[in-house]
C-alpha cells in the first residue's frame, strides 16, 4: 500500500469522535484543529493536497482552513471506501465529490470538519460550523437571518438565549442550503426557510418557505441537529435516499 501523505504543520491529526446528538450510520466524519500561524510554505505539497489558484492567492487564514477541510474530506473518503480524492472547487464554489458520494465540508475559527457517505445510504449531507455570535452582533444580524415568525419566537425566550437562537438559525439554514443545493441546483436564502422548533438536546425542525422543485416545495418540513462545544455551534442536515 502507498504511504499516507504527511500531515501539514498547521493541522492536528483528524479525529473521528462523533459530536452530534444522533449518530448517522454509514457515514465518515472527521475534524481537525488548524492554526494559520503555523502554516508552512510547503504544507500543501507536504500533504499532497493541490491548492487551486484562488487559494494560492489568498491569505494564510483562507489557505489553512481550505487545507484543513480538504485534509478531513480526503481522509474521510479513504476510511469510507479507500478512495483517494481531494474534492476540487466546483464552478458554484461547492466541493466536487465522486459521482456516488455526497458530503460536506465546514470550517470556523481554528476548526474544520468533513462528513461523507455513499448515496445509497444518504442522499445529501449539509454541515456548518459557526462561532457563537455575541449578544450585540446577534441583535444586529437577527432581522437579516430570522423570518418575522422566527423573530417572534426568539422574543418569547429569555434574553440570554437570543444569541444562541440567531447563531443556530444561521447555521442550520447554511446546512440546509448545503444539503439541498446539490438536489435542486437553485439558490435560496435565509428568508426561504424557517426554524419551527428546536430542543436544547440538539434537535431542529424546519420548513421551506419557497418552491425549489416539485419535491422540495413550500411547506416541506425537514429535520436537523446541532451541538454547542465551547464557543462553536455545529449543525447538520442529512437527507435519506
């Protein structure tokens, strides 16, 4: 067997400890910590991960987060099916997966993760990692992210939960977009979905507020899940075959 490429100096070894409330069978999930300050000039070459021109021209933070995300994705695919594949950036800026694979990559401050599955087990996966918003920033962004109904539901909650609600709503809608876009090939925005309810144990119920396709229509409900670890929120939407 070929030896595995070396680990980039800016990343920790990918870890497979599942963080979310409900484990998804037949998936591979990996995460890593990264430090842009430790990015070495030869980290892409060292790890065998090609840097697209847009990444080569970018700052160290963008290079490190791209490298960390692709490191997790490649290793997840290797563990899933012994695939040697680094997802390139597609024309729509999304990762390009092998034809029979669905997956998602995410990164936030100092952390990146990827999840993959064969489409016979999961039709689509969308994952998003966000740093928890401060109270002030959450208040400023709320009307851009939350629908009027979501704003009313937020206002019924204790003030100390408002920033969490805005962060969760932002993140789960990002995960929803990542899951549905490969199926509908149509863009949609924060106002086109709403969080109906969520649980402190990590369950989320959502509803589409627009018609994306005959299948994914206004009123269609979906489930997601999330977890808060330290100052970050990770969310996931998984669609069954």
